[in-house]
C-alpha cells in the first residue's frame, strides 16, 4: 500500500497543476493557488498533527506505517516534499502576478501607492480596519503571551530608536467587512489592488503614534495548531457541553507549524518564538512576505474574461415547473447531479414537505450547511406549520463545530427536536425522510445523497442525490433515524447499506462475487468513484479481484493508497483522478453482477473511519433509467482526457492523454444532461 499522507500530497500537486495550466483562465489559476494553500493548512492541522502525536507515544510499540515508513522518517519526507511544493507555489504565484500585470491588473504594496491611493488607503484604514485592530505589546520582563489563535495572520512589529527596540503583535482582521484584497482607485484602463497587510503597514505610524520611534517595520507570521478535539468522559455533561469545552481547548492545541517572513530580523524572530514557546527546530518555516494565501480563493472578480464561464444548471426533465415534487417522486425516482442540476430542486422538495398539510414528520441529518441556510429556514417553517421535525446535527463536523453548535441552538429554539450526534460515532450520512399521510397510512419519501445539504457547496462540488418513494428504502431510513435517537440500537436494513454495522461486509461480498464470476469465465468488473481510497482490507480485496481477472476502474480524487498497474498484484486495475473547476465529491460503486449490474451511490469513502466509525449510507439504484444514468456519469468521467490524471504515474501525476478529441468530463456532463431535456 502507498502511504496516505504522501498520496494526499500528490493530490495537492494536482491542484497546483491547475494553477500552472495556461488553458485555465488567469484569475481561476489564482483561485487554485488559494485552494492549494487551504488544503496544505488543513493537512498540517490534521494529518501532520496526528503524525506528531504518534511520534510522541513511541514509547509504546509503534509499527511502521503503510509504505514502509517509520513515523519520524515520514515526517521528514513530508517536510521535504512540502518545501518543494511551497517553492513551486511561489514560482507559480510570481509568474501569475506578472501575467496579471500584462492584463492591466496590478497588485501593489504600500511603497507603490500614488498620493490619491495613499489618501484612499488611510481613509479605508480609519473607517474599516482600525476599529478591528488591538495591538499587543511584547515586553521582555513579562513572559506571558495570550494564546495566538490558530489560522489567523499576524504582524510582528519592530520599532527602533537608537539602540532600543520595542516589539508588538497585531492580528490582520480579515473578514467579510475587511477583505484581504482591496481594490484601489486606479488609472483608466487598469486595476490596482492592495493586500490588507500592506494597508496596515502604511498606517503603522497611526497605530503606534504614542511611541517615539525612528524606524518601524512589520513582518507577517502564522501559527498552525493541532485541530484534534478530545471530548472528556464526564457523564454529567451533555454532548453539546463536551463539544463546547473541547472547542475552547482547541485554541491551546499544540503548534504544528510556524511560518514567518524570511526578512524578519533575527532578534524579533527569536523573541517571538520564545514568547510562543517554540524552538528553531519546531517546524519553523521561512516564507515570503504574505501568508494565508487561501484568501486567493476570494480574489476580486474584476474581468469576466479572466474567469470560467459555467453554464446555468439544467432542470431534470421529470421535474416540471409548478408541479408537486412528491407527486413526481410517487411515480418514479429522480436523480439530481449537482451542480449540473440546481440544489433548489432539493429545497423545493423540502419546502413542499414543510407546507403540505398531509405531511406529518420530517427527519433530516445536517453535517455542514450554508452560512445563510435555506434548509434551516425551511425546517423552522415546517415546525410553524405543525410538523414533527427531528434533526441530527453532527457536532464533530471538523472545522464547522462552532457553526453547528450555533445551528443546533437555533433549531432547538424553534421547537425542533435536535439530536447532537451519537456517542462514539460521527454521523456523515446525507439522509432525509418525509412521512406523509396517504390512503395506506404514513408513506415515506426519502432523499439519499453523496454530499452535504448545503446550497453553497452544491454550486462547486459534484454530488448525487436520489429522491425516491420506494417503500423499503423509506423503512430502512426510518430505522436509521430510530438508531440515531436511541444510540446504538442495532438493526438490519434490507436495502440501504449503513455503516458501521452493514456496509463493509456487503461490499466485500459483492467483490467476492465478481471474483467468483471471473474464475467461472463470466464477465466481471468493478467501477468505483471515491474521494479517498485508504482502507487496507478493501484495497486487499481489489488486489485479489485483479489477480483473479476482474477488471477494476477507479476514479479517486484525493488520497489513493492502492498502487494500480503493478504486475502480479494489480495489473487489471486502472486508477485516475480528476481535478477541474468543480471539486469531484460524488461516490459511486458499480458491480457487473453477471450482467445485472448493482449500482450504488454513497456518502462513504472506502476508509476505515467511514466504514467502521461513522454512520454512512449507501443506496442501491433500482430504477433502470437512473441506473444507466449513473453508469453513464462514471463512463463520461472515465473517458476524460483533459483534466484526468493517471494515478499509476505516481509522483509524476501525468495527465491522461490519447489520440482522441479533447474530452473534458465536467463540460461533457453539462451536454449529457442538456441532451436529456431536448
């Protein structure tokens, strides 16, 4: 097996390739640099932090990691590769800045401002930025330093007068009211932009006017902390209380990375590290003047010609305007594929349920929701209309914990029954059940998806969602919600595959069936699309299938620990990854099954955590037309020869190329769904 961490770094290198690709619109390339930076930050907070914790417990018997690595060796290799990637990032960033200038877009610093621009910047600082800044003076005699918040950018300020120096820290207040990139008054035909850091540098004299200094400078730095949450075992506390306590402790998480401006004077750097409690060997990384470059994802939208032009979503033919969605689902299943279809169709389904006088109950799982969530609003309206609404809010949704605590409170105040997770399990399913009074009693209408109920990410993530009135699926969904309310009450679903108790074994049985068919000379294949393929047992089963002649095709966006195309091990396995304008997020599993294909969409990747330690759902596709549609989606993506990479090429991340006409799957899928309505 390949190592997960190194495989993930190869994925982020594929993101970097998009930033380098001259066929990608210029500003979109900047956004890919922002995605790369954001990915790397999360990698350090989660994966590197976990590795450091593993090294800390080496007193126990720690075996080598996948790929034959010992923890210390792997950490060193990660740092080596990250250094290479960071150097590539800077090179691509510098080239992109030059290209921006050739298009009349200039990112300038405080030393390049005209008089009018200086006046604008100082006014902007006084009105927008200054109220948000609280400088913290550093004194040699006081060794205590307030905890610096993870994931923020700081300026370390050094003031000199003669031989005396004064030091201070201030946080750069990036937010909705103070964006990182500020558009300046500009000469005709040009656009000048300044980074917020440099507006603050310009106005240092206003911030520290009370000090008599001869020289004042500021240098950026950033601290990344371990993002692991530890929930205590105090049975007197609720899950919500434990989460709130743990979130407060995350602020004190162990620093796993310190990045600083390499021009920072050595005396300031050492003084700063001393105050934070770090030493030069503690993953201290010199960098450029600017950090937290994930903000490039929000670079100003200046010229439509420098951005991607994506078609408007296509309306599924079966969902006619001004027609009951539940009435449509009653007759036939409906498959939604975002962003090619609009997430508003799901909102319409939920809104109809909230208003329909015959709907008695709505059950729903929330993992991540939009900042201004239509889903939340619709659920609140449902309660006002007299519906019973039960919502599981997963408090352990990484980096969204505080938001979900907030939404949990909002829903409870509205009169909704809220379940705050399940002890020992993270709930990652994308499941909704609406129960409606009809002639034969309560009838269930179910939505099972691969992505979050989030209208914002549905515009940029590719996900699938099935709307069905299948009686057996609705009964299984009700069992899932009963399990969530009663904590660990075992059940045996007949249609859904539900982890942690009933997903791994059924998938293994399906792989074994393909192996038996191959051995008997019957056509056999397995096609799987995932975000990550890490689980050792599932990879071992795929290796065995390959060795017995089963044809395996894998589309894996991120970490893939399976080595494809290895003689005697995996020569019948081919694996690809697609990185394009939309983040590939849907999960699909297709088994030949002797010609009667079994097709599933699912919320789970094939990772130990998804199969064994989370509540996940996979739903079989029974409708013949939808089954063909899911297979078509996989086939279209498999034939991508523009944005697909061959995972068999290892660190080279080679694009899939052939002598056929360019075939870009995300664009082809728009054409595919458009053709369905013509």
